[in-house]
C-alpha cells in the first residue's frame, strides 16, 4: 500500500531509479529518505516490504535490502522482527554535515560593512520570524530577577563606588568572574581582568593592543561578521583560515600561514564558533596554543558562547593552556544572561595593562550600575540554575529546527549539529543564492543571515546561518516550510 504512494510521488519512478545503475540502492535509499523527510512516510509507518518494493520498482530484493540497511545506518528506519521495516519515531537528523571550505586568497583587505549593515538593518522588524537574529529569545533570560538585582545593588552601593568602579571595574563583579575562571581551572593573576562594554569592545581593544594598520591577522573562514568589520575599521588585512564544521580551525592551514606570513595576531573561537558551531577538542586547543606560542603570535579568544554547551562538561578555553600571557580571553553576559546590559570582559594576559589604557582612552567604563546588577545576580540570583534551564531549552529547540529542516529543505542540504549555542549553518545546493534567498524570505516576513556576510572574500554564497534561539512554534515550522519552497525554486 505504501508502495503506491511512493510511485505516485513525482520524484520516484522506476525510470528514475534506473538512471544510475552503479548505485541503485543509494538512489532508492535517498528517495525513501526524501519521503520520510517530507512526512509522506510518517514516523512509525511501515515502509514497503522488500518483495513489494522490488516488484514495484523493478529492482532486485538485494538492492532493496541494501537500501534499507543504509537507511537503518542513517537512523531513519528500524527493522522489527517478523514485521518488516518501519520509519523511526525519532528519525535521526538525516541531513549531512557540510565539508570544510577550501582556502582561497592568501591575504585580503576587508570591505564588508555595507553588506553587513544592509542585512542587519533588515533584521530590526520585530514581526519577522527571527532566524537571522544574533540573540536568543529575551524570554529565555531572567530579566525580572536581574531587575531586582539592579535595584538592590544600586540601593546598597556606597557613594564612592559609583566613581571608583569606573576605572578598574566593579570589585564584586571582578571577584565573581575570577571565581568562575578558577572553578573552570584557570587561575587569573589579579589585574588581568578588564571589564568592558560587551565582548565586542574587549575584542576591539585586544586587536588594537597588538596590531597596527596594514598588519596581517589570522581569522576564521567563515567568521563572525563583526570580526570582519573590526579588521576593516582598523585597516588590517585578513588571512582566512578554514574552519571545520565540527573540529574548528584548520591547524595545518594555520601552521602553513604562520610559517610564511608575518601574522601579528590570531582571532579564534575555540568553543561553539559563530557561525559553524564547531568546538575544538582539548588536544586541538593545546596544539593551537603551542603553535601560536612557537611563533609568539598573540591569540584573541572570542568565547561568548562557552556557557551554552549541551555536553556534560563545560568546555575549556585555550586560555587554560596559557603559560605566559599570550592569550586574551574575551567574553560577556550578552548571550546567556543579560543582552543589552553591555557587560563583557577580557582576561588580557600580558596585554591587560595596554588594553585597560586603551579602554580609558575610549569609553572609560561600562555602566557601573549594570556591572553591580550582574555581580549581585551572580552571587545571589541562581546563575547556574538559569544556565541549565537555558541549555535545555536551546537543545530542544535545536532538535526542532533540525527535524524541521529535514522535513522541508532539499535532501542535498547540509547542516551542522553544534553541541551548544543557538545557530545552525546550512549549506544549500550550489544553485541557491543566499543573498537572493534573504531578500525573498524577508519579503515573506522571515529573516536569516546569508553566508557572504561571514567572509572577507564574500564566499559561502549558497550558505546561511539560522537562529534556533526562540521557542519553536507553528510560525517557525511554517517559516521553514516556506524557506524549503523558496530553496527548491532556485
Ligand atoms: C562571536 C561573537 N563575538 C562577540 C559578540 C559580541 O558580544 P557582545 O554583545 O557581548 O558585545 C557576538 C555577538 O553577536 C558574537 O556572536
């Protein structure tokens, strides 16, 4: 009975199956997988028996068996004794992982701001489905509890602190941060922490502290678009190093560039890289540190998503391997607690003093009440409990987006499966132009972050980053279905 439905389905026909005799079973498996993704074959449903499928499609029973074994391996169907094969209730994420991008230009000037601003401008409409957003839903943050901390800490603040805390940063906050570093195995010498206006200021100051205009900086490809903008603003040249979707920065490529080029700094996210979500293993983090240490190239470690891990253990930063202050470790509360409070920091290693001075020469200090509020919350508000809840919510939302993508996007779409954070990186079929897709989607009230904004050389034209940081609902599902239809029209 299911076989009739399969035959009626446009893309599956005996003629189609015969096109590629060499890999008939793979083609047949792909066609059945596509039906599962589209829900034609629903979870729990029986797939056609081997005999039935073999007769209907004119393929041998062994070809059907091979196809079903393959689908079993992919986690899409299960065999039940004496009953045949059934679609799994929770068919495992059937879209494949993207491959690592190849290197292109040796070094490049950066000029992406116009493109980035035009994309960011269009993300402001609160009525769009926010797949392009850089933040999780504000509903996931304990804002009322933070407001209480704000009121309390301002009430209790000695008059002198409101001025004194501007230069060094709020003392309570510095202690709380040092404590969190200590628990994660990093002992910070006092004075290494500089409190900043979000991680963005920290990253800017770090780069300024160790480079001059015209210098070369090793960055990731793809990279967080603001990284590119900072390089552009400071007139630095990018050396793009490919990032593997799971393993992180390609260390061989980095070693090669370090050996040949006078690179002055390396900017890298070792945990939950934006946009790929890659996290480096501890061995690779250590190797990255040793490599940079050999060349005495400072590392600017952007670690803003580190608290949003789904594994049992918090990931270590490269900073935890730092022997002599070569690593500037930057983070903030923007992604996991208090977006808009603009409180971040850098553990600046041997560059801390220079970074602190640059801060005094530019913004002087982040808002003292905001720092005090966060310090109070860290001490009394139940931060770790909040983080556990947040990670749980994000993990469930990731499952929902992956399952939805598998249902609605073309089968050849590739997607990352990060072990944390709230972004998925999609690599669509080659024919897809993600800037065009972005415009079409926006016209239908859906935002997304198109691939080229993540590259100094405007690569990743058929890729996009989608945010799953908002609770999944019917609107999200409909938006994915609509995107799927747009993707098929390219
Ligand atoms: C990778 C990365 N680094 C830094 C930042 C900036 O963080 P903040 O908002 O704390 O300045 C962001 C925010 O989007 C980010 O995604």
